[in-house]
C-alpha cells in the first residue's frame, strides 16, 4: 500500500482537487486545478504510453487537453460537473 501511494501521490492530489471543485471557490482555485490536473493527466498518459497500453494513454491525453491551462476550453459550470 505504501508503495502504491508513493507512486500515485500526484493522482491522489488531482482527484482531491477535482472533488473539491464541486463547491464554490475563487477563480484562482480553478486555475490551479487546471495546472494540477493537466500535469497529472499528461504524466499519467506518458506512463501508460511507455507501458504499451492501448487506450489509457489516449484517455489521459484527452483529459490533459480538456484541462489545459494555456489554451483553456470554456464550458458552463453544469457541463464541467
């Protein structure tokens, strides 16, 4: 269990931030969320790509694009939820 947490701490933080986004926060929170999730999803896509998975790299690459902070995709709050 300890090894799993050590290898996946960045995913755990991204999940916690995404779950926290369900309540009202200042805009800065959502900017930080975009950076954390984009980096985490991009790194996870790379890990799965190196492990020769067929579909998971594409799923996480799509997440990285969706949460991209440099060229953000704007949607309503209901759509994001």
